[in-house]
């Protein structure tokens, strides 16, 4: 195993990812951030300088467990204090498993400002994938707004609520195109935007995926979308899914792939179409009524020039609200034969999380069992480790929703309480969580929520529609080849059951990966085994009550 060292500086930077210029958060002047490529067992050392003049930063290594280094999980006020302007902080952690991962800012809505990049871990020397390919490609998907994250954030907390609206564009590896025809006529800001629309700026030329005819490629796909569920298509090519969230899955052939924020996949495809032309790689919004043009990259059959754009229309995805389609695709993801890791047969503890949209003092919030999470000013890890009882909510949040509840209309009790309680687990115990989706505050509306767990992978035991029945639904759990994942999408009016072993000493956020939803309280903290940890590095302390340590 090797040590891989990186020196990064985070800065504001002007970028035009969709040909419209705005200020983004870049690393070493790059967007997306530099790619980390390592081998399983390597140690990653990132020396991070915060060059933002007025705000703190942290970086979360999404999908990496941080076993033995929970303080480097990179979540502001959970694992560490934010890195102050001008300060340098060093992350140091092992990447134990091969797979497709990524990293992103985890403070406020910084991820949505472009603060992310990919992290790819190869097998150890001598190990082999159970599938073959000639070449490899990698993309991160994102949705993009022209308004700043500060503007978006302010709207989320405004009374009345101000929604930034659907994204202006969809980006593939940080590039897309804003569609000028969407600009309302007479809109001043809009027509200003449009000046740059047909620009030849290299920052918004379609990302190129070069392939040689006849060869087979592994394409790594991750989504850091703020809001949108995305559907990925390679025009004219089928794809075989082989990896999800770092695990080998049963190879299944699909024509298009739903990718939720926080998920990663690898697909194989063969460049076996008419080689005299190029093809679109495309993303469309699913799960919400789309109001954003298709995001396009170019599948470039060499030696065709990359300037040879397809004359075919941009590919279409299944209709946005065909949730049966989404559910069926989710169910295709199971562990690959020979690579199954069967879950423990029974949980030691079961939690049912009813996720609702609520109001607190007139502000719209998301809540779990009627509690909406607010960030503390002391990192929860330090609070637990050093018994800083005043730093968090000592009352454990409820394991079950109040009964009875209905999911078919807006919540009977629209009010939620604010909390920052922590669910604590017996070290090594097996925990089941059922995430129960519900109607929002708007009649006949329920949204998609991709839930992500830090520090662990979980088995996805089952999906269902309607209200989870604790008496009968567990009988249909997949205990044979349930996939291990770190993010799973809960579909409108449905539920998902997951199981994990609480065997990673530390404190771990479990939250909706939609940036605005987490920011509006849709998350909570799990903790286990913190008493086994050595002293925390001084560099993660210093804010809130941890300054007295
Ligand atoms: Cu990628 Cu806590 O998130
Ligand atoms: Cu959500």
C-alpha cells in the first residue's frame, strides 16, 4: 500500500459550466475538483488550504468508512469544526475497498457550488474484477443553478419560503449548456444570461468520452445532484450494470439508468454501433416534473473529430413520474453471484423513520418522526467523546413515529420540533431502519429522497409501496443476495428497509442527499463505540464547547 499526498487550495473562481458565468468553489482552480485515484489499502493525505475569505470548509469522502479515523469524515459540526479562512487542515485516511466514490463539501450548500470531485479506488495488485473491459471512463453528474448557493439558502429559510426552482441546466463532468429558448421574453437577467449561450468557451463544450470502435468500456457514474433524480442514457448503446456504491452487482442490461444523488455505478458498454458518427451521452430529470433541458456529453467514436456532433435529437428518458419504472430498476440491483455478503438474519433494534414535510415557526422543514435536525455549534463527535452534555440534545429521538399516521395527505400535525438528538447503538449491534415516505405539505405530492449513511454500508432488504407493515413486510426481506450500498432512494409514498452493523466507532450522519432537504433538517446522527476512540486530533476541535477542551 502507498501513501498518496495531495495539496489542495479551495478558492472562489469564475466558471461557465453551462456557458453562463458564475462564482463557484473550485479546488486548485479546477472544476470538478482533482480526481483522486488510489489502490485499495492506500492512505490518502489531503492537505487542504481554505482560500475562501469569509467561510469555513470541510470535505466529506463519500462512501469511505473512516474506520479508526471518524474525525476525518469531513462533516461540519459532526466530525470536525469547519476549517477557517486561511487555515490549512490535513485529512489522512485509508481507502480499504475498491470502488467508485467521490468527495464533496459538507458545510451549508457548498457541494452545490461545484465543490466536489471523484475518488476512484482500484483493486489491490494481483486481484481481478469479475468482468473485463478494454478502457475506462468516469463522469460525475450534477444539476446547476445560476443563482448562488447563498441566494438559494436564504430562500429556503425565508418566510414565505422562496424556492429557487428547477435547475437551469444539467452537467456531465462539470459541463453543460443553458438553453436560451427557456428565457422568458423581456427578462433582463435572462437575456443577459443568454449573451453567453452560444459561446465557444471551452468550459462549456460537451465533455468528451473517447472510444475505439469494437472495444468495451467501463463507465463510472456518480451523482452529486442537489435536487434532481437523473436518468443516464448512452444513445444507441445498452449498458450492463456491474457495480453499485463500490460493490459488484448482478450484471443486468439496461437501456438507461436512474442515478440518485449520492449513488455511484459502473456500467459496461461496447462501442459496437455505426462508427462513422458520434453519439450523445445524456441525462434527463426524473422524479420531478422536468423544466430543464437534457444534459449532453459526447460519445466520440475515434478517429471521428469531437466536433462532429450527432444530428440525432437528444435522447429521451422514461416519463418522469413513472415510479414503477424506478422501483423496478432499483430492484434489479442485487449482489453478484459469488460476491454475496448475506446480512445478519435478525436485527437487534428496529427503527421506523416517518419522513414528513412540516412547519416550524412558519418555515418549511423536513422532519423524521416529527423532529427536524439542526446543526449544533460543537462537533457531535467531540460532544460525545468528552461528555459535553450541553453541546447536544441529551434526549434520544424516537425510534418510531407517533401512531396513527397517514401518508396519503399532508401531515395531520404540520408542526415539527427542532432537535439535534443522537441515536446511539450498542457497539456491534445490528440495526434495521425503515424509511417511510409520506405526502408533503402539498396535497397529492410526495418526493424522492435518496438517503445516505456515513461510515457504513447497509444491506437494502426490501422496498414497498404504501405504509410499511412491521408484521408482514419483513417476511419478504431479501436475506440472500441483498446489495450493500451507502445510498438508497426512497420513492414517493413508498418505503425502504435497510440493515447495518453498528461497528464503526464514531458519529455518523444519516440524511437525505438532496442538498436543500438536508439543509432543511432531513437528517439525524447515529453513534456507536465512541468510548473506544483515542483522543481526538486537536485540529478537529476549537469551535463551540470544544474550544474549552
Ligand atoms: Cu455525500 Cu453526508 O454526504
Ligand atoms: Cu430529500
